[in-house]
């Protein structure tokens, strides 16, 4: 979690960065679709160049190999996630649990808008044969700590959450809860008993509020007089 790739936006060669934006997006979209569909090991560069409308030689002018292309694509994923979270911070009140709720909804909107990018994240999360897997996941976890750390410390200082629980524990609970919820939303793994296949906003709001209520009040039954 301490070894993070630097200058992520410069992973691609200068030749790629100098391409017109439209051509860059064609390469990125083709790569994202193929990696999401088949994972890293089974992804075909031949399919990527075909769908991008370029030659394989041109691709090697942009990226040294498939690993470098995959790292670039994953870095694009983390960049988009950061932008989504920043947008979630705009507007609304500053109440701790309201902010957590906005981040959760930002995750839902992200999956709706970028399902293939999120699928790539899931592949990195669960497929152990992906190069640099630990570093890629460390990058995501570091961002989570960088975002939730100040939020949790501020929440403790203003009395919104308990001060006797270490910040690291609070961050872990938030990160684990939100990540698991979004995985279930993306994959419908809890469709039969949690109902996340129902994509209407009102039902999702109900489920998000239930999650927030558990985070806020816990599972313990409060006895009269306590």
C-alpha cells in the first residue's frame, strides 16, 4: 500500500499523448471493452487494434506491451473515480452520514456510466494473475484512505461519530461496506435476497438509507433508559 505508481498519466508513450483526443478515446474504449470482457490474461491485442481501427505496430508505438496498456487503463479508472467523488462533494450539507451517502450514490452513478471500467476493477480485485495487481489495488485503497481519513477525523472532532474508535477502523468499515454494496449492485450477487436488481432510484435510496442507518446506529437494540 506504500508503493504507488507515479506519473500515471505519463505511462503512455509521447506518441499516444500526441494523438488527437478522438483517436485516443477509440484506443481506450477498445481496450476497456476487451479487458472487461476477457480479463487481462485472455484479452487479445488483435481485437483491441481491430476495434480501435489501428495497426498492431501503431499500438506498440503507444504502449510497450499489454501490461503497460492495462496499467494505463486502470489508472484512467482511478482518475474517473476521483472525479466522481469530487463531484459528490459538491452541494448538499456537510453532515457526515449525508456525505457518505453521496459517495455511495456517486459509486452507483459511476457503475451506471462506466460499467466496463468497474468490471476491470472487479477483475483486478478477484483475479490473482494480473501483473502489478497489488500495486493497482494499493492505489485504490490509498485514495480511499486519503478521502475518508479527513472526513472521519472531522466527524470525530464535531461529535458526529464516536471518538473512541480509531480512525483506521472507521475508514475500514466505511470502505468495506461501500465497496461490498457497489460490488453487489454491479454484479447482482445479492439480487434474490437484497433486491439490488431493482434499479429504480427510490428503492436504491431506501437501501442506501438502511446502510447508513446501520452505520449510524449499529445493530444493537437500545434498551429503555440507556
